[in-house]
């Protein structure tokens, strides 16, 4: 069965975005350290690079390594919409969980107005793809989907946001994950891969 993997950037205080959806404050070291870190993560997870940026980082024809499907909430989708991009991950099947977006926003994007758990359970049962489902965010959606999250890939940045969108915004539900691998970078970022116990 396919897995639901929450691949996300997080601050030291567990925020994935600022109060207004900001995500441009993550610190990855000086220019050289940040470039090396970005190149490493783009190579490891090319599927998570937005389609509009793939050419600029040399990933135009790079096949997906981990994911063939992305599920995101409106908050995660909003930055692309604000930039006039309705299909941010055209190299993946795209699902946006939102009760307010119109279903015809883009033919490459499926709007899911309710029951994201049913959607994810259906996606996980699909056979033959060999690739997993990427939970892109946001916090409310991650909280709702926690029962189905199989793995976490957490990019933890050495910055405290102080307020903003939590990584999981849901009911109290202690869920244990085991650390499978952790990589530390010179700029202070750590990338941790965790699996559900």
C-alpha cells in the first residue's frame, strides 16, 4: 500500500508558516551553505520542487523519485494562486482540500470540498504506481490526516517564528514516530525522516 508522507519545513517552535502564511523567513545559513542545502534537497526530493522552478534548478526532465501525487490545503495552495499559478505541481496529480474554491479552477487540479481522510485512504489503496502521496500542508489538513500519516520528512530550520501556522493543527492525539534518519547541514538545518511506530 502507498504511504502518505508529510514533507514539510518547520521552525524550532513547530510553525510551517507565519501568521499571514509567510514562509520566506527560514534561515539555512550563509549564501554558500543555503545553496548547498537547497541543491541537496532538490536532488533528493525533486518531486517537491514546483514545476515553474524546476528548470532554474536543473530538474526539467528529472523523473519523480518519491511521489506521484500531492495533497494540500488552501493555505499551501494560496501562494501559487496569488502568483497566478493554478497548477503549481503539474508533474504530480494535484488535490487541494478546500470548501471555498471552485471545482473548475484548473483541469489539472482536483478540488476536494470535504472528507480528506476518505480521499487519502483511496489514494493509498491505489496499486501500480510505486510512488507515495505527498502531504504538502497545511497545518489543519495535517491535523485532520494524522491518522493516515505514515512518514514525516521534517526540514527543521534554526529559527523561532513566535506565531503562525502549526505543523499539526488538530485534536490532542499523541502519535509516536521513530527516527529513521537524520542529516545535519552546516547552516543549522536538520532533515529528519521519521516512520510511524
